[in-house]
C-alpha cells in the first residue's frame, strides 16, 4: 500500500505524465480543501445573504462601529415585543418596570453601510470585555425576528429620544468576530542559495494565505463582479445569461453557489481555487520547460508574491481562470510525449477559449512548443485545429443547460452578436482603460475591490510586484534581441552568459512568443477600450521567463538571485496591504499607490 502511495506521489510530481488528469486531480483537491476550511469554520456565514434586503427569518452579516460606552448609552423606546426581545423604554419613553438582560434588550445600531437596526444580544459576547478603549469595528450575524414602525432611539444617555419614521428590522446579533493578526518568524541561513529557497517558500506560503484570508469581503459586488456572478446564477436558474463572454468561466463560478449559496464566498470560490491552482501549474511548467526544479520553485514564488495574480484570485472575475487554463494548456504541450498529451493541450486551450476568446491565442505558443521541442511528431500540430470544436461543444452544452437553442446555427448567430457587441465598444471612453503599450510598464493597474470599514479602507489593487514586473518586461525584450544578434553573427554567443545557450534560448523564445500572442489581440482590436487585466495571460508567460532566467543565473551568481528575491519580498510586504485588502487609512494607501493612474 505504501509503495503505491509513493508511486502516485512521484507521478504527481512529474509534469510529463498525464498533465490533464494530474491537473484535474490537483484542482479538485484544492477545491475540496478550500471547501473543508470554509465549511468547518462556518466562513460563509459571515457573508450569507449579504446582497438581499432585510427579510423575516433572514441572517445577514453586519459590520458595526462601537465604543465600550455604547452598552449604556444606546437605547430605544417602543411598545412592540417580538419573541422575548424588546426595548428598555415604552413608547412614551418611560422605563420598563422589569430589568432586561443584554440577551433580551434591544439597542439601536447603525452599520458601516448606514443601515439602521434594532438588535439584542451583542453585549453578551465575552470578546467585548476585551475591546479596545477607543472606537472599534465588530462583525456579527444579524438574525431578523421582525420589524417595528414606531420606534424612537437614543444615541447618548444625556440626549433625547428621536422618533423615527422608517421601518426598522428587529433581531438578534450573534457570532461576533474580531480580526486576527498573524506573527511571522524571522529566519536566517548562511547559504545564499538556501536563503533564496527560504524566501521563495515564504512567498508561496504567504501568497496562499493572502489569497484565502477575507476573500468573502466585501459581501457585495465590486468592479465587474456583477456581470459574471449574476450570469452564473442565471445558468443555475436555467435562464439565458447576459452573453458578455463565453460560458465556461461563469459555469465554474456557479459551482461555488452549489457549495456555499448565493453570497460573496460562493461567487469568489472558483477564482480562489484557480488562483491557488495556478501556483501549482507555474511550478510544473517551470520544471518541465527548463528541466529544473529551481525554475519551478521560482515560478510559483513569482506568481504567489505578485499583486496582479493575487487580486484576480480574490474576485469573481474571469481573468484568473483564463490565465490558469492558458498556462495549463501550454504545460500540456511542453510536456507532450504522446498523441493523448497533445489532445489534452487541445482540450485545455478549448476551455481557455470558452472563458474568453482571447484564450485561443495560446494555441500559437503551444503549437510552437510541439514543433520546436520535437517530442512528438510535428504533424500533431494540426490537432490544434480542434480547439474551436471544443469551444463550440462547451458553449452548446451551456446553451442547452439554460434552455436556449443549442444547434450550430443558433450558436453561430449568438457568437456573431457577441463579436459585434465587443467591436462596437472599441471607441467607448472609460476612466480605467489604458492602451496595450503601457501595460508592461504597470502604468494603470485597476483596483478591483474597494470597500470601507469603520472609516478605513480595504483595497485590492492589481498592481504587480514591481521587481518581477520590471524583470519580466526586460526579459521579453532581451531574449529575442539576444537570439537575433546570435542569429546575425554567431560571435555574439560568446558575449552572452554561459547559461544562455541555444537550448535555453529556444525555451525562452517560446515564452516570448506566448507573451506576444496573448498581447496581440489588444494591439489590433478593441480600439481604446482595453484594460490592463487583458495583460494578465501575457504577464504569466513573462514571469515564467523570469523564473527560468533566475534559476539559470543562480548557478553562476547565487548572490544576485538572492538579492532579487529579497527585493521582491520587500516589495510584496510593502504592497500587501493594498493587494490583499488589509484595513488601512487613506493616507497609508496613498503611500503605496503613489501615482494617480494607480489609485481608484
């Protein structure tokens, strides 16, 4: 039995064998692990029904700002009693004859979103005995028992009751939660190579933590989430979606609804799982392409500690899933040693195309990898002509699921309308838009999530790690220039580093080709209606090239690699608050998002 387990683990670490099956198994394991964590910790309860209106029997996550004195200052006056909870004062503002304990006593509260409510039971939590002396934020569940239309509220013991005209929900405040701080230990090691390894591992572990923590906040749609989350819900309701993109990404988002319900955890679950899975794909791809475990480790670390990938792992958007399938399909092509592996690449790139049409451009580097590496007969390059067929079959299945006509003619008509819709937006003005040639310079990253918590802010900026961003841009320029000079005059080979031999340059040029292919649609189409998130798949190829260069450079200059990773870790720590939605002041955020195009 142990030998079988050992053989399975060894096979799982070998990207050359069964890339599609191993990747699918790994993705299922990641999804299952995330589901277990969220289910055992009742994590989705924090965000349950967060976008619905108040309704009897409903439970809502509310965020309140309080001070200790609110326990005695806050009061309400009303004659209504619902179950065993009621106000401490009657409608005529006379105190009740009986004393009410905190479990039964209603008090008025205002959420950070400005919603008024009457709640009981908040101050029974022992955590509030350890609350700070100043104003603090409390997150809890509000279970609605009923409503009242005749309440008066008092916000201070010396103040007067204010008669309210609106209807207020009445209920219990339960499951109080406080943010937790995680302390990290400092490590030291005399070896520069081992220090680089340690930093890479810290980056990966830290990247996983930053992706998972607080992914359900805010408990409402931000940026473009409503487009895809609502369409995902339409599929479950078996009605037609909004036809803004092909269906696969929205169908994957719908899986989260089946597990956690229609709430922020549900609609961000798929993006989180694919964001985590992309780190594993990066390791496999770096190892397979450069035949180096170090390259795999560095590739996973680069993606883990990059805000561009981190932000799209925490939002119900399609781009994180797109880049995952693009790199997964390219990995299958790089690792291909049989017809089945090539067909796996075809299927995965068909899935990428079924998330966003731009994914079809990944066929270019995948086919080039089959041709250049020569591990299978080159005639199998023709198999990539089946990618549109895979795309069509997936879309027909989605149409059938939503009760729409799913024949080829109906699909062609639908795709034509979508194509015309995208082209018609080419000249639209948008404050978040930016031209393609500014993306490698990180000129205009988008803040994809922004929310306010108790007077402070939570940012999820898609600004990349500036060290890796600069290195990636330089690498995709230097690789073809170096290869071109060597092609023109072989004497240039002597001026290049020893590790930049012909074999390495071939693999580097495959990544540059992938970078260019995924960028090319935005060079020639959509006019000025282009956004920096369109650069994410190209940036994935650039980071793979950076990882390969660092792994090769380490053999000759380990100190340079260590300094690079140390600088990248420092940048990640500095920008983490505005990548992973830490609660920060406006000034703190501006210290990091220095330039106007970086700000929301």
